[in-house]
C-alpha cells in the first residue's frame, strides 16, 4: 500500500512510519518540522519506499501533492499541548482545524480509501464520568481540546455527506522513545526523566492528585495498524492502557532510588483533572490489546533516554 503520514517526523508519526515501512508499505511523509525532528527519520534515509515532502498542512496544494496516489492517510500532524493552545489559540486553530480540513478534503479528492486521524482524550472536557466512554464527551476546556472536537465533527460530516471512510483514535497521554523532553510544552514523562537524570527536582502542577491513562507508544502504533484493516469505520476509539495513574504515582515510578522529591506548583489552566479510558470498544471492534503497561513502558522509555 501507499500511505501518507502527516507529522511523520514527530514522536508518534515517526514510530508509525517505522512500522509501516517494516510491513512493506510505501510511505510519504508530510512535515514542516515545526515540532518534528529530522533525526526521527534518519533511519529512513535511502529506503526506496520512503518519500519526504517538506511542507505545511495549512497549504492545500501541498496537501494534494502529499496524498496523490495514496491508498490511506494517517493524519498525525498537529500543534499539541493544552498550555500552548491557551497561550496562542489562533495557531492551534490554523494548524489543527484548517490543516485538518485541508488534509481530509485533499484525501477525498484523491480517492483515498480511508482517513485515519489522531484525536485526543482532551475531547472529554468537563465530562466527569470515569472511565471515559466514546459516546459521552463534555465541553472543551482549552482551544486544543476544541480543535480536536472539531476534527471529529468534520470527519463525521465527511462520511455523512460524501460517504468518505474515517477513523478517529483518541490518544490518552502517549509516551515513549523520541518524545521531546525540551521546551516549554514538553510532555511530563520525558521532562521528568531529563530532570531526574540531571539530579534536579521536577515540578508537578497542582497537588499531584490529577490522574492520567498513560499509554506507551507501541500500543498507539498497534491501534493505527489495526485501523487499516477493521470493517468498523466512521467512528472514534479510545486508545489507552485502561489504567489510572496519578502524577504523584508517576513521579514515584520514575524517581525510584534517586531520593529526589518533587516541587508542587500551580495547576495548569485547561487541564482535565482525570483521564481514564474505557478501551472495550477498541478491543471489540479493532482487535486492540494492551501490549505494554505503564510500568514496563516507563522502563523501556528510561532505557531509551539513558542510551542517548
């Protein structure tokens, strides 16, 4: 198959690209390297099945070029981070909404068979039900969350109006190799690992009681590959471990044996207090299973960062 991966130089995208090439597919990556890294694709150099298009999903002509002749599209490109979206909502909407609309329309016009896209657990917003079930979402608590809700609405509309096949995967706090530990909007796990490596005290936002369903990257890659094959389309799936871990517990796992204590700071605006997924739909309809739990995933992630 010929497959386009947007955001293929990013953390999730590059791991997905590796898996697609490994199973013998031709892969076209579209990335503008605003958050992705060239080094994440260094292993693809010289592979005749790999093509890189350096460009922006906000440019419709570039999107059309990227999907030309493709059978499937994985849309991973986005401006992530709730705090970044609060600080600059316009950028989040331009990339995450207009860019999404460009890609799904380009894919439809090109005759792509299926459009598989990254959604987010942030769509659950102020809904207080636990675990989170796909059918029940709340009001968005950040521009980022709103942009992902809009993606799901656009995808649903494209199926209703054009009969275009889509699948949305609601990722829950993905972590693993190649996740960037640097910058103001770095994810908590690589940031904590980096600081602990240097003997520094990480800051936990709030009292540490907020909980997340941390999901190792291999689980997410597996879900994307399964989304290529399933007959259960035009819907969304929670992709997670089905485990609930507080930030305090996470710190204990990562800091074990270091003697380092965290610093507690102010809660972040727009953060969901608790995120815990019901993954029964993905198990039943996709054939998804948890290949790596949080403890094993953290050990693999620490090994990867320590080896760099």
